[in-house]
C-alpha cells in the first residue's frame, strides 16, 4: 500500500517569501528628498539579491533600512512642502495688506 503524498515543508523558504523590499516607497521618496531617496533605493535593491543568496538576516536588515530611509525622505518632503505652502500663503496675504 502506498502512503498519500505530502508536500515538502516550506520551513526553509518561509522566511524568504516574507521579506518586503520597499522599492515603490523608495522610488517615490526620490521625489521628496533625493539624497535619502537614493539611499533607500540602494537598500531596497539589495533585498532580493540577499534573499536569493540565502542571507535572510541581511535581507531583513536591508529591508528595514530601505523602509526607514524611504519614510524619513517622504516625511522631510511633506514637511518642506507644507512650510513652503504656508510661507507662500503668508507672503500673498502680507502683500495684499501692504498694497
């Protein structure tokens, strides 16, 4: 009698499929603060290569750094944009009061 087929366990590949590379936020962050955005893209690009070579700890570290630099860059871009908008509105308001 033959035994029913059981698929191989995915314990070795389970961690590799769950490492996000954050490439999309990294690319978006280039438009907000390009020096930090470039760093984020570099770390995001390293994730898949490290997963493919079996360096899961290195891939997770690169993923965390890509996420960190992406969000910092996007945050800086948003803050600078809001400050610029407020100064523009304030400048227009003061110009109208003087004229």
